[in-house]
């Protein structure tokens, strides 16, 4: 018997057997369920009009974009849409009241998305801090109200808190929906599926793949959803190393990564939006292998090793050897990325990173740089300098690294053009990219002169 997609929607159980798992959650909500409060603006994860909230049993309430989520991904989740929001007396929820009383809406098209974002923010109990509010709002666009009253509404509901969701029973065996959406529950099942279905795409958070169903309207023929496999969903915090499962979401990984590498705080806050970070994973960022993905330079600089798994066994591969050419990686057709491991910083080691993009929020990098530098007795002993947006793959600046150890920063900066000949495109010319990378190395020199200086305020 075919498996049903089971989840909870606005406190009611839902079981689906007669619907394609490749339909987007947004289309299903609007067209099948008739819940039209959730809007379609951009259909590509950018505008937040389709924001719904996943409520977790551990108390986390996370905003996500319904437009790029496939229905099969929703199995086992508790979801809330704007129709399911209400106050304790059955009337308006406090966030709806705050939006109305702050005059935070005009045409109203974006408003349900803002309300759901505000609901996730308020439920998390975060402070009414402006920086936090701007971070929470970065995934929602309003073209007519202006953000000041929306921010005021957010300030009013900050710290509200919420009850954790009731834990839903989770499947104890792998599932398959409609013979094309495979949802393994064990690593063994995942690897067997990978071998038996070489044409099925691996799906983690879907923030890249989901665009096939939403923007392109050509959903993949079949997918293997890796999110429920325990080995890919775990975080292990060792004394010397941190291991992150490839299917761990950014939202889940961020506290651990930021505690170990504080410079990542402002960097990760600019990776997509909260909605994107609820769904997106680091494994997916590596799998996409974009030359302008944000995590590859960071992970290259941090000396990350990948664990790649297949039915043949597992192997460890330094990330240095993973990216072969434009969007081409060393992953064999029967392999998956299981996890990534990075050493913690030793005394005397420093880590910094920069993202330069046309827009501050919700934009892909023009150039990204990340640097791990070890200094002993006022001498640079080791340096790993990695960049995105400078070549067909994310790449270390090996000539600049060697020159830095020998001859210092000025010589290393002058050596950069021997490492990179970036392309011209609409994000930036080759000369611009090179100049930016050189400036970032100059900035690294300034930072290393006073590594304790806070890096949080730096916005490019
Ligand atoms: C609005 C928006 C904003 C974005 N902003 C940014 C940004 O600022 N910076 C940035 O870097 N990216 C950004 N992205 C891109 C995307 O969010 C990231 O690349 C994300 O990390 C992808 O992860 P995912 O889990 O969603 O991947 P998916 O879409 O599920 O998969 C992506 C690719 O990885 C492969 N894959 C997934 N898991 C594995 C695995 N375990 N082993 C091997 N291959 C695997 C898939 O087959 C697919 O080819 C943005 C996307 C959107 C829609
Ligand atoms: S419709 Fe714009 S983010 Fe989903
Ligand atoms: S109120 Fe019109 S788009 Fe926001």
C-alpha cells in the first residue's frame, strides 16, 4: 500500500494519499485546501508572501517559504498558516492586533506573510532589539507600507513566547509517496535508494531544488529526501572538532557554528533569510557546488573534511579536493554527503569571513572570503585563505597563502591576481572582483592587528 503524507495543519491532522508529493506546499494550500491567506509573490523564496510557520515539539517556531517546499517534505511536521492564527479568546492573535494597531498594512498582499514572520519571531521569545527584528524581517518584502510601522508592530510583540507543539508520532520506517518521492529513515535505506535510483535527485531542504517546482514549474521526476536520516541530521560537538550532518538546517547549526567561530554570526545572518535558513542545509550548499555559495569558502578556510557514504562504504575527503570544476564535484553517482567535520580554533588561531553582495540582505555573494590564520610569536605560521565568486569553483588562494607566510600582507595582496582571474558578469566585473578580494586581504591585516576588535558591526 502506498504511504500517505501525514502532518498537522492548524491543529488538525491531515493525511494525503491522492496528491502528488511534488506539488508545492503553497499550491496545495491555495488550490486544493482553499487556504488563500498564504500568498504567492515571487515563487522563488525571496518575498516572504508565502510564509508559514513550522511548530516544533522542542518549542522552536520557524518561519518557512511554502512556495519552494514540496508537499512530501512536510510529512511529520506541524504547520500553521495565517488562517490558523488566533488569540486565546478566539479573536485576533496579538501579532495580528499589533500589525493592525501599528498601521502596518496598506494593500495587504504582503501582510499574511509578515504576520506569520512576526508570529515566529514573537513565539521565539526574542528581544525587541532592532538588529534582531531586521534579521527576522529580512525575508519579507512590502512594496507599499514602508517598514517603520511593521518594525513597531514587531517591537510590541517581542518576547511573547509560545507553547511547544505537541510531538507528532514519527515514522519508524522509510516511506515512499507516489513511487517518486522516497523518504528513507535509515542510512542503509538511503544508500540503497541512491544505488537503485541513479536518476532520483537528492533533496535536503529544497531551497535550490524547490525552484524547479515553483519558478520553473518542472518538478523533478523523482527525489530521495535525506532529511530524516539520523546520521545526516546529527550535530556532534567534540573537544577538538565539530561534525555537522549534511541535512542539518542552517537554523539548527547556527548556534553551534557561531559559538565555535564567532565571526560567522554576521556572515550567516546574511545567508538567505530566516525562512531560507529554516529549510536550507550546508550539505545542500555543497551539493549545489555554486561558485558563489556562501559556505564553501568558510568550510575551505576551516579545513573541513567530508564524510561521503555509499553502499561500498564511507570515505573521508578534504573539502579542498571536492570541487573539481564549474558545478562539478568529486561525489560519485552512488554517494551522498553524510557529514562535514571541522577542527575548532586552537590558541593563536583566528577566523574571519566577509560577504560582499549588491544588496545587504537576501542576496547571493559577488565575492565571499574566509580566512583561518595561525599566529605564534607575532609571526603568521599558517594561513588558509578561501574565496567564492573568484573562479569557476570556490577556491583557496594558494599563491597568496604561501607569499603571506614568507613576505607578509603587501606581497600576498600583490600575488592574488596569480591565484584568480575572475569572470565579468552582472554582479561585478573581473577587475572589481579582484580589487574587492585584495581589499578584503588588506582588511584581514587590519583585523589581525587587533583580533579582539568586534567584527559584528561590519556590513559591506
Ligand atoms: C531566496 C533564496 C536565497 C538564498 N540565499 C543564499 C545565500 O545567501 N547564500 C547561499 O550560499 N545560498 C543561498 N541560497 C541557495 C540555497 O539556499 C543554498 O544553496 C542551500 O544551502 C541549499 O540547501 P538545501 O538543503 O535547500 O539544498 P537542496 O535544494 O535540497 O539541494 C541542493 C543540491 O544539493 C544536493 N544535495 C542535497 N543534499 C545532499 C547530500 N546529502 N549529498 C549530496 N548532495 C546533496 C541536491 O541534490 C541538490 O543538487 C538561496 C536560495 C533562495 C531560494
Ligand atoms: S512567494 Fe515569494 S517567497 Fe514564496
Ligand atoms: S501592504 Fe502592500 S505590499 Fe505590503
